[in-house]
């Protein structure tokens, strides 16, 4: 039996989360090819200190699909409902890749509802004045590489077998690869395509300097999509932020090096809580 409970936050769309532990709310936000299961190696470690919750974003996992195009503001509205469901005045947000962009969008809209940010293997958007800000692919390459196979009729489960590990370090374990494949195999094509297209135009570069909550930036040393230079760029713009680079990890640091990931994030958050008294 799983040690966490799956709960649903009512509304349109309904949002599913796996929840474990008691204490301040900490929300884990998955990447574009994942779901809440990507965080199952984190929930037990964080549950000793937090109400640790991993969501399925709208259109993913057990969360509902939705009608029409996607705007990143829709994710913020969903997150707000989640915080209210748990009666949380503030939450700690930990987002990887797309999840990190969702967290950036949310803190820009609702800074008073965020206790701290953990932004993992993500980026804020392109900056024409500094090439370090950009991921390794252009917008066009990003969209084409992710949706073309599905427009051509690819099956998500078959596609996951060959693509889920492509952004991971060669040093990743077989368990990490298995977990990534299992999550990617479950994507729903229509929602996934809408999410890719919304992600392609995301840009919160101008808002980085306005982030006033404690922020940890965590990147895999071997991340081929958002390499550590992106983290350096963000660290320079988010006042007081801290950058941690995880060795022997690619784009999915929490799956590839879960012990190092959990230790780094917990040290950061427990230090914050200790200072707050």
C-alpha cells in the first residue's frame, strides 16, 4: 500500500494530488512529460516536516482535461484552489522544468501566498541581452521535437520508451529511467500539445528581479536542456537566491539523484524555518 493518500481538489478542472505528512504545505510540480508520480521519491523524505503534496497539473494524470487553449495563468488559478483547499495561507513551491515555470508564474501573480521557491532545471524565458538565459533548444526546435511525433500519430507509451531518458545523465539508474518512462507513457496527447505550445511562449525574465521570497535554484550538472549556466543567470537576478548543482544528474535531478536532491532541498528549507523561529 502506498504511504501517501490521493486527494482531489474540486473545481473546473478537478485537480489530483498525492499527499503525505503534516505541517506547512509543500507542493511539488512536475515537468511537461511527467505527473505526480515523478515525486514519489520525495514525498516520504519531506513528509516528516511538511504536508508534502505532488499534483497532477490540469490535463495530466488523474486531474481533469479542460476545454480550449492553455494559458500559464490557468495553472496559477489551479494552484490557488489547491492552497485554499488545504487552508494554507502560504505554501513552499518546488517545481521542475515546466513545474518551475508554473511556480514563477504563481509567485508573480500571488507573491503573498508563497513561503519559498525551489526552482529545478527550469528557465524564465529567453533574454536577448544574455544567451545564458536560454535553454539549449530554440522555441521552434522545442515545439517541433515534442509535438511532431504525436501529430504524426505516435503512441505515448511507445514514444516514452525511446524519449523519456534522453534528457537524463548517462549515469542515471535503471530505476530512474523506469520511473521517467512510466510517467511519460501516461500523457494525454491533446493536453500535452496544448501545454507544449503554452510553454513555448512563456517568459518571466522581467519578473526575476521582483522575486522577494527565499529561492533555491537546483540544476543537474549534466542537464542538456537547461544547463547550470541558466541557473547562474537566474541566481544573479533573484536577490539572495542560492544555486546548487547536483553532480551526475541531467534534467530530472529528483529522479536521477534523489538522495542529493532531497538533502539539498531539505537543508535549504529547514534552515529557513529555523531562522523564522
